[in-house]
């Protein structure tokens, strides 16, 4: 057996791999066409290596077809409604009635919204397929399975073997699927997982969202903006467990103002259909009635029936593939990327892992993935974006840091735009003031976090951030402004 040593400790410095394959001599076989797989395929193809990408359901993977692209496209419509709802104070009036505009005066044609979502996802999937083929990647529609450590068997949807491929490098990028409760089986009509939302033709009258993590919070926010009554069932004290507590507070306030009912410290035990809706039973015995329920309780890796055991690829107790920081599994020549590794369930991370795997396998210099420099966003209203060390880590004493916070209510652009919620938070190392982490809660926080990500990656100090020119007036002005608190004079 070809085994990698020391993969279980991602912090261990990696020795040079004596088994690296020279460029252009390998045949790379990739299982899974999501961002982990397709980015890897493009990287391998750029090396001029014979590359085969096997995809079972659709190029682009869950990221393009059911998760990132559809959810953010739906949220784009929700954002417009949010803007309308917030436009009253900007002096707009309905031309006919003279009344202040409200989101309720606009009808949401969910069938049209979802049609647009599905079309956009399909087009994106096709674009990626064309790009792969144009780069010389062989795309095989089918399901791949390891047969030993250097062969992959491909079967069609009926289980017939299409091909058995020899491979010098294999990448497993098979992703994850929604976790479901046996007591709340998703039927695609009333009891839904997030992949089934885009078949809805009419807006749910009352959507019960089970799970207040990123996915649950994003859909609760979006469907409320679209006009559904929304109840969010959260097993924790606060929504968004693991996210900056101040950011979660802002979101909870926003939910309260917009009429999302949050049932904290409540756990769903089951969900069943009624004549015209659903009933969600909590573990306390209490029942919540709604028209639809969305189960957003996390994902499970698609690592079943992949031939892992026979090949000797180690999995964790949760079924994720064990990898090191350059995406190697426990078997030499077999790499893994994306949600099936359980590193961080983000499309951006999957893509990085896939590229890293190929660079490593094909003999390039590799920069291992640095999780602490990965930025991510939660696309609620307002958006929440984070990077690096969080305030909790500082408060617990795990990392020494100074926390600087500035509300957006002091920002002139925010005032002009009628933005009333949000803040920026910067965490710096005591003494040197090197940027360690940041949180931005604001409209388009996903776009505003980049300067902090750059500062973190390039070890800039708060003084360097504070001294950088910003446009006046701009929300980004607050990104620099917060850093000026270090010398005790926020107006400097
Ligand atoms: C609702 C939602 C919204 C999200 N929004 C964001 C966001 O805004 N930003 C972000 O960065 N991340 C987001 N994510 C996370 C993101 O979707 C995942 O991290 C990303 O899809 C992981 O990419 P991947 O390549 O690992 O897997 P996937 O995208 O799941 O692709 C894996 C592919 O492998 C295929 N496959 C599985 N088994 C086999 C096999 N044996 N043979 C052949 N093919 C196989 C599957 O069919 C699938 O197409 C979101 C997730 C959810 C649920």
C-alpha cells in the first residue's frame, strides 16, 4: 500500500514529498465536478497533463446547481425588496397613491424567480463544462469509485460499468449532501431541504426554518424579505453559532425588526404534513404550524461506496476524508478536496484545496492552505463577513489580541444611504498591532472584507490600515477609521 505519513496533524510542517510526480507524466482522474474538482481539473490541464473529470450529476457540483449559485441568486431578489423596504426614509413615494413604498406593494413571482435561478445555474454549469473541454479535460458523465489505489471504475446511472481508468493521481472531490432527520423526511413539496426550494412555484405563506446556522439564517432572511412569514428554530441561545456574537446580535435585532420569529433553545424532533401545511414538533413537545418547513441542519460527506476502505483511504468518525494542508489523503497519490474533507465547507476553500492538490501532485511549489486567512460571508440582511481570529478566541485567552469596534452609525455614507445597522471590528496583536482578524457587518460586507483579508495575509499593522487612503464618503472609510482608535483619537 502507498501511504502518506503524518496526515492527521494539519499543523505539522510538511517535508518535501519524494514521490511527487514530474509534470506532464501523470494521468489525473478526478471524482466530482464541483469547485474542488473542476478547479483541480483546470490546474492539471494547464500543466498539459491528461485529465479526466468524472461527474455524477452536473458539472459545477452542488455549489453551482443547488447551493451557492441558486441561494445567492434568490438572495439578489430579496436584496431588492429589502432596499425598497428601507427606501421610505429616502423620500420616495408611490406615483399613484403618494404612499411610502413598501416591499408589500411589490408582488414576488416566485415561479419566475426560481426559473431565473435554475436557468442561471444551468448556464453556469454549461460554461464550466465548455471551459473544461476547451482546456482539454475529458469530462465523463457517471459515478466514479476507487478500485484499489490507482484505478477508478466509472458506472452510468443504471450501474453499468463504462470504463476503468488507470491513474497516477486521483482527486476525490465528491462534496456533501443535506443532512435529514428520519422523523422529518423531505418530500420536495412541503418538507424541504435547501436543494428542493427552487422547484417551488408559490411563495410559502409561513416557512419554518429548522437550523440557525449560515444556511438557515440566509434562507430565513431571504424568505422574510420576499414576503413569507418566517419562524426560525434555533437549538442554541443565539443564531449563527460559532460566528461573532456581536454580529449574531445585529442579525437577531434585524430579524426582530423585520418580523422573523426566532425560537431559540428549541430543537426540532420531527416534521409531518397536514392537509394544507406542516407541523414541526419540538423536542419539548410543542408544535409549530407552518405552510412549509426547510430543514437546514447541515451536510454529510458523500463518501459512502467510494471504495475507500479497500484502497486504504482513512476517514474520520464523521465520514470525512482525512487530509493534510496540501490535500493529501492517507494514501500516496490520492488527494481530496472540498466538503468531503470537512476542512471548511466553502466553495472558495474547496477550489483552493483542489488547486493545491494538483500543484503538489504535479511538482509545483505549494503554499499550504492557511485556514486562518480564509474570509467568508453570511449573505443575510445585513451581510456578515469575517476573517482570521475572532473575538471569542481573544476573550478565552487562546490568542492575545486587542479588539477595536466601530458602529456604522458614525459613517457618513451609511447615514446618506439610510443604513442603520452594522459595525466593523478589527482584532490586532498587542504591541505590534498586526492585524489578526476582522468582522464586518454591513450591506455588501462580503465585498468590504477584502482589505482586511489582504492586511492579514500580508501582516499589515493597524497603523498601516489607518494610514491608507479611503474614498470620502464610503463605508470602507470605517475600515480605516476603526484602526485609528488605537491611539485613542477616533477623529485623527
Ligand atoms: C445553501 C448553501 C449555500 C452556500 N453558499 C456558499 C457561499 O455563498 N459561498 C461559499 O464559499 N460556499 C457556500 N456554500 C458551500 C459550498 O456549496 C460548498 O462548500 C461547495 O459546494 C463544496 O464544493 P465541493 O467541490 O467540495 O463539492 P460539491 O459542490 O458538492 O460538488 C461535488 C460533486 O461531486 C459529485 N460526486 C459525488 N460523488 C461522486 C462520484 N462518486 N463520482 C462522480 N461524481 C461524484 C456530485 O454529484 C457533485 O456534483 C453553500 C452551501 C449551501 C448548502
